[in-house]
């Protein structure tokens, strides 16, 4: 008769605290109704110029990001694949390194 070995199931929870850290939650941009109108208009300009021109004009679009390079306005869902503030701010963070 084969010998039975008990199996101990271990749940790894190490990733959950990293995702739920207060720093991530604090960086969520406010809803459009609470964002300054000038930033909403600048976001619309970002949609119009696209990724390459926005990168060339980084100082113009930099106000869309906070001091650490995270967006101050939210993305807009669309089918067109427009360049989003989160993408631009990721470039800002990369450029700051």
C-alpha cells in the first residue's frame, strides 16, 4: 500500500499588499467634474497631437502630470486608440530617470 503524504496548501499573499498600497490609491486622478478646466482642455489637445508630437512638446503637456509624473486627469475611453494622459505621464516618469 503506497504511503500517503499530507499536502499543505500555502496561499501567497505577498503581491496583494503591493497592489493595495496607499501610494497607488492616492495617485488616482479625480473625476473630470473635479479636475481644473484648463487640464481638461490640455488633455483634449494631447488627443489631437498624438504621441510623437506630445513627446516633442513635453513641457507644454507636463501640467497633465503631478510632481512625480502621475496623471492629474483621467483617461478617456475611445475606439480610436488616442494617446492617453497615463501614457504621456509614463513617458514623463521615464524621462525623469
